[in-house]
C-alpha cells in the first residue's frame, strides 16, 4: 500500500465522472481508469568512478483512443520510493489522457519517470547523459512519433529530450525523428513558445476564471508554490496582466513578500543564491503559511498532495490555478467548493504545455514551423475553449470544476472508444 496514493486519487476522479455521466458498468470504469500498459525498467549506468549503478525507470501508457500517448518524463525521488513513483506515473498518465481530451488535442495519456534526483545527487553531465540514453534505449520499442511522444517534466529539459530523440533515431536506422519527443530546443525542431507554454496557459485560464468571477487582475495578489518552469512563467504572464506576486517557494523553503516583487528579480536572486529564500525584503514562512496566504490567486506549481483538508479549511484565495499535477487531495475538494473558491484543475490549468507540445509535434510531422504568436494564439484558443466548456458544465450541473473537466474529458474519450470498438 502506498501512502497518499496518487493513482487512487486519479481513479476516484474517473469514478466520480462516471457517476455523473451514469456509467455503471464496472468493466468500462476499469477500462477508463487503468493504464493500458506500465513498463518498469532497470537502467544500468557506468558512473564516473567506474562502478555500475542500477536505476529504476517507468513509462505508463494510459489511453490512446484519441491519438498517440503523450506525456512528460520526470527525474525525481518522491518520499514513498520507487513503489510510490510507479503509482505516480500511472496517475500522471491518466491525467494526461483527460488533459488532452479537455483541450481537444488528438493525443492520449502517457508518463515516464526515473527514480533519481539529479540535483541533490549531483550527477555529472556524463552520468546524466548515460542514464538518459539508457532509459531511451529501454523504452525505445514503445515510443515513436505515432505511438508515444514523451516530453520534459520535473528536472528534465530540452537537453534530455534531444538525447532521447538522438538515441531513438540511432536505434531506428538514423531516421530523423523529431516527432518522437517534444520540448526540444528550437535548433532540434522544438516549437517557439514551448518553454513558456505551461505557465502562459495557466495565466490564460486565470484570466478566464477572473472574468467569470468578475475579478480584476490589475493589482491582484498572486502566490506561487514552486519556482520552476510552470510557476515562474505563470507568474510572469500574470504580472503582464497586472497582477502582483506576494509569496513564492522552492524546494529550500517559502517566503512572503507583502509588498510584492517581480518574478525576474526573485529569479535573479535564486540564480545567485540557489534559492528564493533570503530574497531582500522577504520573510521566511512555512509551506502551510504560503498556501494559506490571503491572496486572489494561488498557483500550486510544484508537487502533488499539497492541499489537504486542513489546508483547504484555511485557504484565503479566490482562484486556485493548479499548475502542478495533482496538488490537491480529494478530501480537500468539497471543502474548497463550499468556500466558493474557483479551482482551475490541473488537467486544464497546466494544459498549455501539452497544447504546445502537440503543436510542436504537428510542426515536426509537416516539417514547417510557425512563429511564437501563431503557436501561442492556437494554444490560447484551445485552452480558453476548454475553460469555457468546463465552466458552463460546472454551472449547469452545479458541480466543481474538477468534476466538470473530468466529465467532459471522459465523454470525449468514450466517444472515440465507441467509434473504434475493441480489437482483437
Ligand atoms: P521544474 O523542475 O521546472 O520546477 C520544479 C520546482 O518545484 C522547482 O522550483 C523546485 O525547487 C520546486 N520544488 C521542489 N520541491 C518543492 C517543495 N517541497 N516545495 C516547494 N517547491 C518545491 O518543474 P516544472 O516543469 O515547473 O513542473 C512543476 C509541476 O508542474 C509538476 O507537477 C509538473 O508535472 C507540472 N507540469 C509541468 C509542465 C511543464 O511543461 N513544465 C507541464 C504540465 C505540468
């Protein structure tokens, strides 16, 4: 048994949606909840000291009824160990299925991970490359431009994506295969706007939520949990919309900046000192204090399982934009709904990443590349429509946004499943 099992959370969300849609068939519910395949691999790596170290990696392929599997690869060492990580990738692959469906991109859900923390373990560049290429080799048979298209996630970047693309290409007769992976550097066939996509998409969803609640973003107070790709770009674009960042955190701690500070200034401090902690004019606070800071918009943009029932009771925000995957425990959802806080669930709030990943893949497949604005505008359309569809449904059925997005997504996947049927 895994504590705070993320896959149990993901399954509950599928079952909740099935209850609302009226799907009683247990086997169909199982089909929707379970991944199609979970591959667990060992990756032996020759370390710099000449010794061999064996790492564990996963790739979970949840559902491909609407298109090839799609989802990031993270390098991390969650507290629950490798068993927790397996459940985590299963959950994340499920969320990818629903995410692609809600923003209506023709892709399915996948996710991968290696149990390693490259930051705390200080792996050398060479060790990381051998690990990445070793993992690419082990999963090469189940990935491909028409099969399963990975992308970056926690502690992986365009560099690892390039190494995976290159390994895949070499294993397949040197066929140039940029469409096997997204989140690549621009020079490797990446898409403009991919780097900012998740944060920009989250900011678009906050804009739509603020419109729905008739809140102005001018001077709106924003709290960011995490200070990585998703949260910093969400912060920067919210700043451009007029909002002010008043508290942030990273793996080393949380800080409150009541007067507000520019993301760029906090980033510069983090780059110099290695953490947001110690930013001039800030006070160190606990994670709980960060999450329960009085603000307009809370962006949990780091890890899962951050908002439990206790924190939910003490939340003092109007909108939660879940830039991270699975930051809210199921027990917290009814409490948050009762408090009339509008949650933009992860599968919608952070779907900008997969929207632009999809557009990167399209560009790779056609060998023709769009400008930043063309890509960002296409993503804005998909994500805005996803928000509006879900918001309307939540009002119509008097359900929270998590349930509404899940209902829409499950219905869209079921429609494809019904068309295809089962073979053999
Ligand atoms: P990242 O590696 O760029 O940043 C992760 C951040 O989280 C870092 O600032 C790290 O210091 C911080 N962090 C780690 N442990 C923490 C803790 N205990 N408390 C507070 N902060 C902590 O990763 P990312 O790409 O920004 O991903 C963050 C979340 O967003 C993940 O849940 C990921 O699945 C999700 N997400 C990311 C993308 C994307 O395109 N980057 C897309 C969809 C979803």
